[in-house]
C-alpha cells in the first residue's frame, strides 16, 4: 500500500470524509495561483496584500486541521504541515511589514538601515564582460558604524540581525561641473521575520516529497506492464547518435557562453534532449520498461523542433544568474519536467514520484535563490505562480492516486503535462508582464 492511498471513509460524516480526502486544498490553491498569474505580478501582489492574507491564513489553518488526521502517515503529514508553515511565514511577513525601502548613497555618504546599522559607501564599482560590454556585476564597498568593511553585490547581501541589505540597482549621474559620470548605489533593506518558519516548512515539504518518491518507486504495488516490444537495432543506434549530438551541442554551448547552458528556453530544451536518453536507461533499470519509442518521439518531435523556434543567440549571464543556485534549480526542473511529461505518455510512471520530488526541490531552491538575490522568497511572478499551480496539481494527484481509475489516472497526468507546458510558456509570455523571469 502506497503512502498516497486513503483508508476507507464509509459511514463517516461528510465533513470527516472531506478531511480524509484533502483534495480541495491543493485544487483551490492551484486555481488561486492560476488566477493571480493571469492578472499579472503587480496587480496580483496588490490583490493578495489587500484581500488574500486572511484567506491564506484560513488555508493554513485548514491544512493544519487535515494534518491531525495524518499522524500515521509521516510523509503526507510533513507535506501538509510544511505547506502550512510556508503560508504562515508569508502571512507573518505581511502582517509585520518587513521592507523598509531603498537606501540611495553616493560615495562618501552615509545612511541608516531602519535605525539598526549605519552604512557609509566607500566605493561603487561596475564589472563588465570584455566581449559584450554588458554588466557582469556591480558592487558596493561599505563601512558600518564599527568601521568594518563590507562588500554588497547581487547574490551577496549583508545581514544585520533580522535586516538584510541587498544590492538592488544603481543610478548613473553626471557631475554638473566636470561632466564626468558617477554612480549612486541603490540598496534594498528587508526584514524577514517569517523566514525561519518558512524555511522549516520548506524542509518539511522536501521530506514529504521525498517520501512520495520512495513510495512510488519501490515495488509495493503490482508492477506496471513492461513494454515487451524491442526496438529495431537501427533505432537504437540512431537514438544513441542523437544523444551524442545533443551532448556535444551542450558542451559546445557551454564553452561558447562560458556558463552552464541553462539560461534560456533554447538551452533548456537542449538539456532536455540530452536528458531523455539517460532517462530511457534509468527507466529500463528501475521501472522495467523499455521507453525508447516514447522518449525518441519526444526527442524528435517535441524538444529539438521547438528549440529551433527559440532564440539561440549566445548571451552572457546577467548578475542575478551568477549564483550557486543556478544549476541545481534549473536542473531539478529539467529532470522533473521530463519525468512527469514522460509519465503522461505512459512511459516510466513509477518515476513520476521522483519527478514530483524534483519539482518540490526546484520550487524550494528557487525561493531560496529569490531570497538571497532579490530580497524576497516569493515575488508573485507569473512564472512562480504557474510553477506553484503545477506543483499543487501534482500534490492533488499523489493524494488520490491510489484510488483513481486508469482513465482518471491518465487524465491527471495529461493535465499535469499541460500545466508544465504552460509554465514553460510563461517564461516567454512574462515579457508582456512585469516579471522576474523575463530574461529567459
């Protein structure tokens, strides 16, 4: 019996049955995520701050109530409790009001961080790429009240107790007497009182998702029918050559750009093309399925053709992307999306639990990266909201998977694959809205 299967609720009151099947929570949250993504980041943030804080608090309380019914299932309990704590941390931040605003300093000038620390700007420097002249990094050299020298740059904030100071942007000015340019640094000051609660909740989410991955990869249920058809040797050879070609393209791309090729949709799809053959081998070993026909079809008809319509120009990494989170965050989504889309086509379904764990890992790493880079671990960006809606849809699926008919199971997986496609589409559509992922 898997961790997602539910005990019978025959003869129980309607409200007890609802608690035993907490499907309404992720479905409602997914619908809310889609709605907020559609109205755009700015309006979504204003709407949520005005009306949504109480609603999210109620959802957190409902999730805690559901947790009381799941003590015997630790992974499900961790997933619900983790989601409640993340919501609780966000609500606490909204109630307390944590952001002080921007601190604009000229060289030699001082300013206060919410009366907690005084900073003096010694120098502001801009590092540029030699070949393109684009900004590579910009850094503020500051001193605190004790005379200690600190360096603040993108992805490297300074921390003073509960206050975090970020290198937000800069302003180019001109000396009215000499005509020479100089720069003002713009620092963002943020207090995140709900961060410890949200971080603990994120750890519980990871634990719960890991339990689902183990529950659906071990052989606790009758094995799914393996594909007995053996592909022709010629197809196997061509498939191997396609993998070598995709791998060679990734290596060449990485050398040409000077960074891991995961920056935009073109590189994302090429990573997917290189990943598919490796997952074919993994499915054969762990799942007992020969998925070469499905994987080769995805490779030849989806990933590579779509990549040709994407912008393949070589670009240097912007400052925000120069982070240790870059590869694991994007890599988790690449593998997770591929696993779940394959499952929608009936290939490697036992690995869908691993795909869900990777979606959770990508979501948590993205939130941590956003906190370190931009000051907030959730920005109501369209891409973020669609990613959350996709994750919540799979939460609902794994909650009821053990009781679904074959047709309903397939419908859920197809709907999840459609959400993944929409999430990737938002990377490009976010250029039409105010979004943090418009660089892709």
